[in-house]
């Protein structure tokens, strides 16, 4: 199974994932990124500070396949992905 790296990013700040997660493909990696973002937000207790962060999903070859903003993950949790 391919390995995807879920890097945290906010403006010029970055926290690089060096372990990665095994996922069947990009769609599953996006699901993992959403779970990660929601987990980080649930422990921060300050949504305003979390909202500027995103999870950047990178393949083993270094290709960025998606970016999941924390705010989008929050809307997905509420069942609203648009608007």
C-alpha cells in the first residue's frame, strides 16, 4: 500500500510528517487528513487559532496530491462542504 505524508502547515510554519500513513489511495489519505485536522482542533480548544492551519498530503515521491484546510475539515464534520 502506498504511504502518504500528512504535513501540517500554516503560512510560513510547517510540521513535517516523517512517518506517514499507509492508504489505499489519495481519497483515503484525504480522509486521514480530515481525521487528523479534527483531532488537532479538538485538543486546541481555540478554533480561531486552528482555522489557519491545513494538512498537506504528499506521496512517497514528494508529489502534493491535496491540501485540506482545517476549516474545510470542520465543515465536512458538520456535513457542509460548500459555501
